[in-house]
C-alpha cells in the first residue's frame, strides 16, 4: 500500500546553519503556501504556535541500519521512533513554530529547523489539551 | 512533485464510537508495527506520551470547498490549517497518545481518535521543549 502526498508549499530561509531541533532554534523563515490553499490560512494569527509537517527531502533512504541511531549529544543508540532523526521509514518531520506574521499565503515563522527549500505537507493547530482544541465540545474544555 | 509514503503499521481497536479528538478520548487500542520495524520501538516505555502520525484513510479527496470548514461545536467556518478535520490537502492525522504497554512490535495506547484499520505513518517522541528533546545538547536542556 502506497500513500501519495503532494507538498502544499515550501519553506524559505537565508540561514544555512540550521539547528537540529525547533526547541533550540531561533531561525526565522517563511512558509510559502501554494496560492490555492491561501484561504485555509485565515485563522492563523501572529503570536500563536503551529505544528508544521514537512518532508525530510534531503534524507537518505531508510534501511534497517537506521532502526537504532545515536543522536548527537547522546552516548548510546536509541530506537528511531523515540528520536527526531530525519532518517525514518517515512521521512516526515514535525516542528512547533511561532507565527510572526501572515500575509496572504506567506507565513513568517520563528524557531525553524527546516532547510531552505523544504517541502511542506501540512499545518495544524498546536493543541495541548481540550482547552485549545477546536474539535472539542465546549463542556469538555477545561483540561 | 509527489512524495510516496508506505504505512509502517496499522491501528486496531474494538471501539466503533471514536471521539473526534485525542484530547477527549479514552479509547484504548493497539498499534501493530510491521515486524521489520520492531527494533525501532525499544525505547518506548509505558507511561510516556508518543506522537502518532497516521493516514486519514477514509477521508474524501480534498477540494476547495474544504479550505474553510465549520467544526462540530463551533458556529463559524475556520481555515483548514487551524482545525483538525480529516479533510485536508494531505490526509495526515496527528494524535498524542499515552503508552500503556509495549510487547515486541505491538504498542497498546490510550486516548486514541483513529478508526480501526487506520494506517500508521510514523511515531515520534512527544517533545514539549529542550528538557525532553533527545537531539538537544545537554547544556540547552532546561527550557
């Protein structure tokens, strides 16, 4: 079974020294969403966090040697599903980014850990519990 | 540009009444990972939270009428990138689940909002900041 995805846009940044993870990144860049999807950005506002799913487009093809990998700063190998390595069975990355500005189909973001040219697959709200879940009934909102 | 994904496993549950979102779900089920990927689960432990990416395999094909959708419990349409609707340009779902048990290639999870038979694309650690980020230098861990 194969599932086919088509990027909804691309990430741009002038920074070439990209940190390994969004939680330690101050990199600023822009997510350029295809114009056809622009109306879907109408409720994204500066100051909020978004979850960005993207394609690790520069990653090597996965093989069993990547099932356990030793992250930088660690001394022993860890299972691929417990780390954020770009070498994974499906090369999907996830970043939690802060929105600095939205202008039509362009979102300026901070804390990026994506390379310039990274294909974007999806943007989702950053939900931490029922209190900020748009799909939850009001009487469940309280965490 | 097309990006091809292959499921790494499948979700099983006996529950048929699946809540719309993990934050309001107590549904228990199992993620059966293909045996070839089993060694990649070695650092997933009961009690921890994992991020599960999956394919909304029952969703209708996206068309522009889905750019703005009114979620249940809401009174006005919202942009697709600010809600968790299964109708999105790339039908990828994201759930934050609690691990109850791990047995070889089977993970028992709670708080599921996936249908029985849902194809699983990836499992990632649930990272909330530098303190639990396996890719971050130790001197950055403190949030």
